[in-house]
C-alpha cells in the first residue's frame, strides 16, 4: 500500500527563538530519520492560514500505526521540547486498493 501523510507542527516558543541555524540542524536530523526509516519527505515548508507553523508531506509504504511511531522519533529530535503539537492527515492511494 502507498500512503501519503501530511503532518502540520506547531513549534514551541523556545524553538522559535532559536533561529535558522537551529532549524537547519533540526531538519538535517529529520532527514536522517526519514532515510533510516525508509520514509520519503517529499515537501516541507511554512504554512499559511493554519494555526501550525510548518508542514511536512511524507510518501511511504508504512501503515498509520508505524508512522505514528516514526512521528514520535521526529518529536524527540534535539531534546524533544521543540514541537508543541502536531496534526496528521493520512491518505491512501486508490491504486493501492
């Protein structure tokens, strides 16, 4: 099966104060986690019109339960106190049904 996951995150005030150097380091660790878990992050960027600050689109074959375990690893990057919360939407390709 082929899944697409959209994760929108709200950064903590601490993370927002850290600046671009912090975010670049965080994203590097994020990308390494994606590779290690065979998850393809196909897009990441700033969100507009939402309460969250950033969004990530992931393309993978792993099911929702496994993806949530992966998401816990993402939230633990660099101490685990940088993401306030995250919302996940999941999509299943019709070709996989």
